[in-house]
């Protein structure tokens, strides 16, 4: 969708169902020309329409978008299952219904959100001066999203950007273009969002994204994906000093303290590692346990993984679906084999399952905290079990990472668990299974897990600039 019109491109590319390998459909393959047109439309809409200044219009349009998403929820669910490989049960939460609720949350936040702040008066140069600040939209936003949670990540960017008054060029992931294009169809057909305010592209290559991150008419780039790509995005945006939001990789640790309920925590660790086949940046993929409980925990977790139902994502009883592609499955399998060669013990899993791109839930025990499997993001259903000596050692190992996105800790004492969580450098944390993820909760990471926060009022602030005023007081 460019400038309010559902348009094609000279060529198309296939989107594949990862559970079967069948083609779901074809998407327009946008190149530099289409990206240029989308940026031009967004620039025009920001500079010449009332979108940036008409708060009532934005509230109405967010209301309409929410209603359209609710009304077409079942079509979106079916497409998400087919294209993303997301199990049906995940679409009841983070894959679809929770993202829809995010639009509702920003629509409700916007009417009373304070865009001005009085700074009072000061005396300077023999006169009194009244000062205040105003929040203004950042401008034209390029939003680039990955394949793993396309609804959630698209709407986590789009809803606050629109609420702020920005115009947007959104590019879906090459592996999941159709679900993002469906969002564009709903906007074009069921909302009063003016032409050019939202433009949505699908592309099989990097050329469109390069335009979106370097174009001088783009004011801000918001990117979710790998840390390696995030570095390139940041470097590209630096040429014109664009505002940049990055939500990148993670290698989060779950720490089981010596007084934890090991049965319950082992269950949580196993199911978390296999959520969406491990294709989540905040998943706790390192499990840290006291050395004397290592073998016992390995046996417990292996028992959990052996009973995780995987298969057809359309089946409501399926917990884990496929990996997104054969390429991703090859990467996961290669990392598991290298881990074993480096000295880790393969307790269970480590096998491909056909047809489709399935990989058995996998546990590696006795993992060296400095090894590749403990340091690099796998993005597959692979859990690394790492022994520690004492609480200080556990904190050291948890912080021994370039990433700092999430984490978890289990203890019989909530006070002790919170104290340990505060020592670990990450942007989000779960205490004894507590959930932090919701539309009002800021989400983002430390270190190489990114810059900035999505969700909550912090997520809206990312798309706003602050202007400070001063006048001579009368």
C-alpha cells in the first residue's frame, strides 16, 4: 500500500507455509522505486495534511483500526497460522489478540496524554520569562519488522507512531509478507487514515530497506531484528543523524536459586524455550542451576520437553509449531552440532522432523558459559543448561552476555529473587513466573539488545520530539 492505494510491483515472490512447505501466496517485491514512492507519500502526508496536529482525527482513526482488526480477527488468525507457523493458541495472545489490544490501549491513552508541560517563569536580563515544552511528532518513520511476531511488532510500532502524529513506511519481513500486507488492506478499506500516512511494503531483498534507512526525508527508523542487522541500520541512519529505535537480539538467563521449586521452574523453563519454536528475542534460553542440582534438573527438563506437543499449528492442542524456514532450521541444527563438539551433552532433541521445518525440543547440558551456544542467539527450541557455584557466580554468568533483553529468577523468597533480578543487566524480568508483558509495560533491552522502549507511555514518547518555548512574561 502506497499513498492510500493497494499497488503491486513489477515482480512478486512466494510466501511459504513453514508447517508444510506449500506456497501460501505471492507478495509484490518492492524495490528502490517503490520505497522512494512510499517515503515521498509519507513526507507529503506529514507536511501538508492535518494528521500531525489533529489529535481528534488520530483518535478516531485508531478506533477504526481497532474495530477493523477485531472484525477481521479470524481471517488474520488463519493467515498468521499459515504464514508464520504460529500455533493457534499463540494467536489468542501475543501473535494476534494482544497486539489488537495494543491499538485499543493507545487509542484510549491519546485523548488525555499531556503534550505540554509548564516550566514556570525565571528572571533573566531584567525581565520575567515564561517557559513551557510541547511534544511534537518525530516526523516520517521507517518501520522494519522481523518474521517471528509480525502482528505484534508491526502494531507495537504503528499504533504509537500514529498516536504521536507520525507518518509511517512499514516493511514486512521477507518470510511473512502477507500478514503485514493484510494490515494495509484493513487500513485502506476500513479507516479514515489519510493517504500517505501509512505505507506498507513487502520485499524479498535489502534494497527497499536501504532506501528506508538512508533517505533524507525519513526522520526516524524503528527496527526490530537481529543485532547484526541492527548495527547496519544504525550505521545507515547515522549518515543523516536520524532518530533510531532498535529492539534486537537476546540471550536471556533463567536463574534457579537453591531454594526454588525445581519441579515448577523446570516446567516453566522447558515450555518457555519452546514457545513459538524458540523464535522469540526475549525467551530465556540459558538455564542456570546450582551445580549440585544440575543432573537432577537436566532429567526434569528433558521430561518436560519430551511431552511438549508439536506439529500442525492449526490444531488447538499444538504447543509448538515449525521454524520459519529450512534455512533457519539448518542454522539451529548446525549450532546444536557445534555445541556437542564443544563439549555440551545432548540430553534430548537435536533432530529435524519432516514434513515442514520442525525441530525437536532440545536440551544441552553442562554448557560452558563462554561457548557459542551460550553466547549467540539460536532462535530455535534449544535450551542450554549451565551450572553455577553460588549466587554471585549465577549473577556473573547471567551478565556474561553482549545482550540484556530479559531474564527470569525462581526462589522461595520473593525478596531474594527481586534482589538477584536487580543485579542482572536486562530491560525486563520475570520473578517466579510473573508476566511483565502488556500494552502499558515498557519493553526493550540493555547493551546490544537495543535502544529505546516499546509499549506504554515510553513507547509513545519514542515517536515524539520535545520543543521548549520561552516568552517575556506580561
